[in-house]
C-alpha cells in the first residue's frame, strides 16, 4: 500500500515549529513543565550587558543561569536580573554579593560572579532580592575611553611630563646639602635606579610581611578579606559620599601640586628622619623586655584592683552616711559659730603668746642672770646668790613683824646709848640732826643718787644688759 505524502504546508509548519523551539531553548526560554529551582534576584544600577542563559558562577564553577532581565526606573539604566541557582550553589546568605565579569579579554560575553556570603548571616529563601549595594556591574572599555576627554588627556600629559622632569631634574647645591652623601649630584631617576640594589632585601621583608598577613590561625586572612569587603560594600552603598571622597582627594593632590618646593624639601629630609628612626628602633626593641617584665609583675596588682574597689565600696557608703546632714553635716552646722569666734580668739592668743615670749626672754636673758649674781658687801657678805638673799630677807621681815603684834620683841630705832656721834645732812630749816650710836654706820649700798634713774618704756627687757650689782658704790654713813 502506498504511504500518503505529507502536504507541503504541513511540513513547512512543522519545520517552523521546530526552529522556534530550538531558538526558544537557545535564547533562555523556560522549559515547559520543568521546575524553576531556586530563584535569586539582583538589582544593578548600570548597564549589565547580560542576556538570557548567561552563566552564574561561584569560584569559577557554573551554578546557575540568568532567566530574566527587566529594566526598572523609567529612563534609569537600573536593571532587575533574575537568576536560577542549582542546588550545588546553595545556600545563599543575606550578605551575598554579585559582580558582572567578562568571559573574554576586553570585550565579549559576560557572566555573574556570585559570592554566597558568610555562614553567620541568615540564609535567603527563593525569590529574595539583593539590593544594589550588594551588586556591581562591568566597566566597559567605551566608558573608560569616554572618561579620557581632552581635558583629562591634557592633565594626564601634564602629569607624565611633570613626572619625567622631576625624575630628570639635576638638584641644586642647596638641595644637595641636605641629601645623603651617596645621593648628592644625582637626579631622582638615578637615585631611584640605585635604590633597586636594596630591592632584594625589601622583597624579602615584604615576603615576611605577606607571610604574617596570613595570620596565626585558620581563617584569619579570610576574616580580614571579609572585613575589607564590608568596608568597600559600605563605600559603594553611599555613592554620594564616595564621590565626595574622590573630590576631596583631588583637592588634596592639587594642594600638594601647588606646594611642590615644600613637598620636595620634605622628601629631602626623609632619609635623615628614616636613619634616626632606624637607630631608635634598637633601644626601643631593647626596652620591650623590661616593659614586658613590668607588665607581668604589675598584673597581679591589676587583678586585685577589682576586689579592692569592691571592698572599698561599703566603706565609701558608710563614709557618705557619716558626712550626711544627719551626722557630721549637722554637727558642722552647730560648730560653725564656735569656729567663727575661734578666729578672734586666735588673734588675741597670738598677741598673748607674743607677749609671753618676750616675758620668757626677759626672764632668761635679764632677770634670772641678775638673781644668780652674788653681792660682795664686806663685812656683811653672805656668799649667797641675790635671789636667795631676797627670799631670806622676806623671811627676816616676816619674823621682824612679830615684834609689833606682841609675839616677839619690840623693834625700834634709837639714836642714844652709844659713844659714836652721828648726824644727818643739813636740813633747810634746823640744820643737821645729831645723835649717839653704839656702832659706826656702815653706809648705804648703793649710793642714793638723789633722783630715780630714767625709765625707757620702749626698750625690751630681753635686750637689756645684765646689771653689775657689785659695781654699785657704798655711800658713807652720817
């Protein structure tokens, strides 16, 4: 039996349908009846140059594809990109980031490089959206070239020319005076070439530093990288402030360019400063060991500071209660009038003490030495000190008074009864008075001068000379 031939119209329709399906699948159309998987969305503020089916990679491994691209924001180039992520790319955390990278050198297809975030951040659910601060677009070559306008190119030429003239400029004698002797007479380029002989040690030191940057424990470097990523994410989140930072940096560089001579003088002083710093590092390194020992010895005392403060707090509480108004504070209120009167008393006491001091000086310098003298008065010399004779005469006077109260003999002066004629000086009216005495009068010590000596009330007793009692003259008897 002969098979019936398919009409040309039907065959053409089937061919068109097959071609449509192939194009649909090639250009990223969804497969019917297939699951959508994990959906992740990301917002980009610039042109993405992505297309449907562009790969999504984590550490160079394909984990998904771009399934949707939608422009948002009207005239803004902002784009919402939808990605389908396979199970091997999960989980994705809230601090995940994406950036668009080229698959070929300079130009070509692009892919999304996905950083799934840190385990500490919560995991995202399907359909979540990463905001623009978490995402960055590609830098197109035409955008780089468009930034190089005529003014920028002229500034770049000026920069290169200035750098060349700076490297090839021969220093003056004044500039050479502050340079290291090995660098005098050389241009900056020649000095830079000579510095290359130190590069081996510098690279060695850099290798040590790079080794130290790896950290002491696992994940130290990854932690530092994660922290740096957060810093730059924060900078990218506020583009206004970032542009302000660039503008401020430009102003700073312009200010440095306007002070080229000062900057050159500063750079010329750097070698000496570095030499002095290098020589100071040795003593500084030597001081670390005593500092460490001191820290180790003071550590027990520091540990006891907390318990000491804790023990002192109750004492402070009791002290606060003691000085409160109910205790010492109230007592101070009652003591205030007495303290105020104490000031006046202190003034009077000061005057009393001053007078007492002068009296004490008078006794020690004048009165006591005078009382300690011995009067020589033959034939009645007793050999006793003056103050002793004074006390004995007081006793004699006390005993003599008994003759007047009936307890002793009657004491009186008589002028008769003797063979010795005595007389007084001539009186104004009757002349001298005569009498008989049993014994001749001894005379008077000291001689009566007829008037009292003058008294100087301004002279201090303590500054007077000690009187010489034996220098007094004895007057003749009547």
